[in-house]
C-alpha cells in the first residue's frame, strides 16, 4: 500500500492550538448542520453510509519505507502494540471510525477524548488501559480557559497539554477536522456547502405537505343556484334545503379524520339564481403543485452530486448493472471513504502514536504511523467455481475451499470420515484395475485414433457438446496475461520485493513475478494488484455473447488464486476458467 499526501488537521488540546470562538472563527453553522442531519433523511443516509463504511476498515501500525510504501509493523513491535490498543481493540476502533464517518460528513469535525481507566471509575474497565470517547462539537466547549467535555451526561474538565512534553498516561483531547481551504483552522464539510440547498428542500417538503393537507380539507368550490330545492330527510320533516348542512358536516368530518371518504367533499357556496344557471365545480389546483415535487427531486439530486461519494449511492443503483456497481463502489472507497480514513489515521499518528514512541526513545518514531486497510470493504466476487477448480489442481487448501464456498471449519470431515473416504477410493481404484490374467475375459474396446500432439484439436466429437471458440480462448488468455503483468509491475514496489532485490526481479517476466514472491491472499487486495485489470472484459463478453459479470468474476478469481498460490498461468487452464460462463463443462 502506498502512502498518499493528505490534507487533514488534528491537534491535542493546548491553548495555542484551539481555535478562537469569536469573529471569523465562529463555527455556528455546525449546529445547524446537525439539525439538518435530524430533519432531512438524505443527510442522515449519507452520513450513516459513510460511517458504516468507515467502520468496516481496519487500522494497523505501519512503517513508511524510502519508496513511500507502508509496511505493516511486526507483531511484537511497540508500534503494533500501541495501535492494537487504540479504542480498546478492533471492536472499539470500528465504533470510533463509524462515529467519525458521521462527524466528518456533517460538521466536518469531531473530538477524541482519552482518559486512563483509573479515572473513569468503571468496574468493567481494566486499570492499565484507557477509556476512548468520540465526541461531537456540541459536547466539547471552552469555558474560562478550560476544555469541558460532556461524557455520559456529566461535564469533565480536560487539563491543558504541554506541547513540549506529552504525557501518554494523562487525559488527552484530540480535535480532528477537515480543514477549510480558506481558513485551515476552521472545519469544512460537504453538508456545509449544501446548507442553502437543504433549507430549500425543507421548504419544499413543507409545501408538499401543505398541498396534501389542502386537498384533504377541500376539493374546490361547488357553486349552487339559490332557490334550488333538495330532498329532505325524514328527521327534517317539512324543512327545506338540508344538503348544505349535510355537506358541511361531511367537511368537518374530513378535517377530524383525514382518512375518511369525506375528505373529498368540496366547499359549498350558494349563489343567486340569476348569477349562475347550473352547478359548477371550481378547483384551486396550482401549477406549483407538481412543480414543488419536481423541485424537491432536483434538490435531492443536487445534494447527492455535492457529496464526496458517487451520487448513485444516494439516488439508488436500480439502473446500474453489477459491473457498474463494482466500479461505483471502488470510486466511493477511493475518493470518499479513504480520504476520511486518512484524516483519522493522521490524527492518531501525530497526536497519539508518534508522541508515545518519541517519549519512549524510539529512534525511528517519525517513520511509524497509523494506517488503514480497506480490503474488507471491497466487493468479493463469487469464487466458488474457481475455488473448486483450484482445489482439484492442488493450488489451494481444503480450508480455503470451504471458505470460498460458504462453509466453515465445523463442516470439515472428521478423521474417521476421511479414513473411510480414502478406503472407498482405494477400493474403487482396485476394482477398476484389471489383472493381466483376467484381461482376456473382458470385452475389448475398439482401437481409436490417438493424437499424441500437445496442441489443442481443431474439432471435437459431437458427443463432446459445445466448445469454446479459439478467439474467446485467446482473448481470455490475453486478459489474464495482461492482468498478471500489471500485477507484477505493482508487486515490485511492495514490501514483498525488497529494494535490494528489485533490480534482480526485473530479470523475471512481470506476469510470473508472483511465482517467486510470497503474496498473501489479503495482500492482493491490500496492494490493489488487480485494480483496473478487467476493464475490457465486458467488451469481450459482449463480442462472444457471454455474461460480463460471470466472465469478470471468473477471470478475477482465477488470477487472485494464481497470485496467492504462486502458480504460473498456462493457456491450457483457460477453458476451465471460463467454461462455466461459455456454457461448457470444465
């Protein structure tokens, strides 16, 4: 994984690092942003989506190499211990990242308050650990030169930190924010630039609500000529014209019970007979009725385009195929989620990990950092068929086969079951093997012509069914070879290939470099070895009448297994890889 230059801001609580609360430093818009989060469902969805996505990432300690790559810290290194204890471990880190996904999306700012567990006074907290809390800007304030944090409904005073000597055992408050490009001490967010748009959306929601209510309380005016007589009810006796009274009673019922049929009754107005010759219904419908709905949809669309993730995430993926969904997900991770993860990682590096390592005298404290792994976020294709083929060829283990086909280790056969299966296989093999003395009594099969060449035959017998065209095989082979070549070029720049060996590694073809370097399955995703490798797969699938998703998934799964297993690609394996997509048994 390669480190990137990030624009992020963080600081521990010391007097000179906390922004002014007057003049241009006022961040009152953040309170309104939270109100919009609670009032507008689209804002809540965007913030929750970002939080849930960030919560699935994994934090780890890394070391920045000379070429800019991030090498994970060894299990016993002090940096690894410090990062693994952040927020109490993986579960706490997931909740912390989830909270920051919302804070950085809505107000663009959040706080981390770390206190020794000895000060928390909780019977469930170990004495030698820390209590980590993520707080919003509403829960942290400055008061008379002190920082007051509201934790569990109680106000807690955070003492000022000494910028020259950070005490890792004392309470710490870390401000994390997305800096405004105009004034970096202030926070910024995508919601901030959309606040006027969201205010307009609220007004349009109110207008649509008013339109719905107006149509409940009246369906226009019903004009009636004066002097018109109507049938009377038995209870009315000789009284005249009780229809208006009946209509008014119905209208009152409509107001009290909007779901009743009386809600459709118009308002009755009696006019002189010379002014109106017949009954007339006047409706008060406005062109703004439908316009308000269209304007509301436009506001939602504009808000979606102003977010840091693809607009389709908010608007829906109903019209996008699987390949398009994968592309949008990758774009959302690269351009939306990872920058915010980098902001939090930068804060934890600068304000927690490095100060502790420096205080403990680590000479390379400046090289260690908190980094993130987004491999759990990336879409995993269905690799069941590829896993079965790889297992049959002996390139993956039974454990890997169970994992990729949806089973767990509890489904593994017992030792007794494996022994019984091996015994049956041996008996079957012995039965098929015919002793020489018995060969004469067995019917002999007719001699068939045998082609001893290694080249694939031009034709197959009719009983073999459909076959894959040579053009498709060549195209798939080219895609696989190109993907492995690109992966090999990236692999030379990863920790798997030390700098001292990179010159020598160029003597090996890039497409076969994975056969001499050790690559874990998770590192294929971590180092993005196959990103962008299958851009032409949909085109080839369309050319030969295949399903694009099936072809992409089959090629991607096969290439991943080859890289992780260290096995070289062979043209003879291509039919088995794409056979299921082409409707041919492997």
